[in-house]
C-alpha cells in the first residue's frame, strides 16, 4: 500500500487518496461542506488525478465519499453571490478542474464512482468521468442547475445527450427534478443499484473483480468505445482490427485462451 502524502487519511485535505494492490481509492471527506465543491476540494481532486495518472501500478480507480452524502455540487460559501467576484471564482475553478477531469476520463484504467446519500449539480461531474457507477438504494439525484439560474458544468451537457439522448438530457437539465437511484439506473446514469446495507461490500466485490481482470483488454475497450463517437464504420472496424491484433501479441489474450481451454479461471493480475 502507498498513499499520496498530502492526501493521506488524517491529513488536512477535503479528500484522501490511497493506492493499494492496483486500486486507487479517492475518498471525498470534508464534513464541514458535506463534500461540496470549492477551491480546496478542486485543488485536491486535481492533485489526486495527477498522481493516479503518473502511477503505472493503478489498474482501477474508485471514487467514493465519507459522510451522509456523496456530493451536493458547489459549496454555497464558495459561490457567495453577495461577495464580489463570483464569476471569476467559478471561472478559475473550472479552468483548473476541467482538464484534470478530462484526464481522468481519458485514462485506460477502469474508473468506478460509488455514490450514496445525495448527488446534485457538479457532483454528477464525478459520475460523468466514470466508466461504471454504483449507487446505494437510497441515493437521491438532481441536476439542480436551472433551479438556481445556473448552467451545466463538469461535462453534464456533453455527457448526458450521449448517454440519454438529446430530449431526455434537456428534460433533466431544464426541469432539474430530483429522482431516485432506480430511475437513475433506468435512465442509464447508474450501472448498478445495491441495497444500502450491502453497498460497501458489493462495491468492494466489483472493484476486486475489475482489479483482477484483463487490464489491457479493459483499456482497449475504453479506447474503442470513445472512438465510436466520431469514427465511420470503416474506420472503426479497422480500429477494432488493430486492437485485437495488438491483444493477440500480448500475454493476457494468450492466458485467457489457455484458461478457457483448460476450464480454469484466467490469472491476469500477476
């Protein structure tokens, strides 16, 4: 196990980063703001993503939270419309945070977001950058932006049309109505919903399954799915050909085929 010094548990930061056995766990942990987004949390998030991106041992990223909720969006103390400079504060935060979140989404490792309690506004930005999202049954969601006269940020208006379709994305963003975890799953925002009392154990089981999986295959699958948004069919067939030929030169594919023939579980994480 190793931890980023400034982001280790017990340090004075709004989140922690622990890297152990190939799993990088980012835990939002700011009781004072209920994990809301502000300058300090943004800076810590940027630092954590940078350290994860530079660590070749990382196979899976898990983003989770301590406290009663995952993230309610921007901190009201940060926005502080009665104080001068709200627009400048928002601009500076997003100018710094946006590239880091784009870097997180572009990683070839699997990113899992595990949410509970409430997720609103910019809090969904973490979900937007994840490959898989798991939610505790009691989680409540809201896009929230239009309720306070704001506009989407942290990828909401890019990600939602691709995931849900344009009309459903506009509905959720315009009306900002809250919805529960089951509807989030039916919409496609959430991959799995677990009972509250099983949430931690089920999340840990999923993360371990991904950690022990074929990391090279996972990375290639992510690249292909991202490319599918802009490739022609001919281009994409060729991209698939290149990726599977590369895989056929590697140890994972050979191990997977051998294991299948021997009727045993493959070992990918050695």
